[in-house]
């Protein structure tokens, strides 16, 4: 038996489908940039746990070599957190 990661998450009025890269609020798509979506997935997958900055950056940026500036991190986090 293989262990497949969870692909559907429900929280409040939101549904997050990681396989389809889709976030729905009350059944309507919520537009997110790819990095904002990856940030949301990383945070949702670690729900209930403190996520250190380095862990989050590794999950979102992965093996990218370029440096992500703190201002870019803030903008990405604001897009994820902004209520629609």
C-alpha cells in the first residue's frame, strides 16, 4: 500500500485541492499566484504546528537558488491571508 499525500483540505468556507492547484471559497475559485498557492499548501499541510521561516522557504522555494527577499515573502503571505 502506498502512502499518498492528502490532496483535499477544507477549512471554513475554503476548499483546497492540491492536485488541481485550486482554491475555492464558497464554491468559487480564488485567484492566487503560483507562489502564493505553494505557500498556502505548505501552511495548510502543517496546520496546528509552528512553521519556522526556513522550513516554509524550503517548502515553497525548494531547490531554487535565488534569494527570496523579505518584502516578497510579506506580499505572498498577505495574498494568502487576505479575506475575499
